[in-house]
């Protein structure tokens, strides 16, 4: 049996999902991993949120990065916005 998830983690996961969809990102799955990580799996990309930080702040950071990469023509594999400074792994 799996451990029960705190309602706060579930709400954070749903908020992260809504934020990504509002940006036009197609989310295939949402994973709540541990007490700190929310994984949004896109087709060939991954976005990692923290359940411990403001989802609104992280959504803003995600929006800024996605827009910047679109303007610059850059493609990413992973955006990890759990930390003070986002960590990006670019596609090869």
C-alpha cells in the first residue's frame, strides 16, 4: 500500500498543473514524489516544482523561462524550479 499524500501536496500539484496548462503546455502526467517534488511530464520535457515553495512564484518563473526559450529558439528537456535559481537542462 502507498502512504497517503497530504492534501497540501495534492493542491500544490493541481496548481502546478493549472499553471502549466495556462501556458499552453500539454501535461501528460503529474507525479508527487516525496514531500517536496511535483513532476509534470510533458511529451518530451519535464518540469519540476517544489510543493514547499509558492506555486505562483514558480509558475511565474516557468512562464518567463518558456517565453525566453521560445524567443531564443532554444529547446529544453528539464526545467527544475524547486530552487532559488531555476536549473535548466537543454535538449541536444
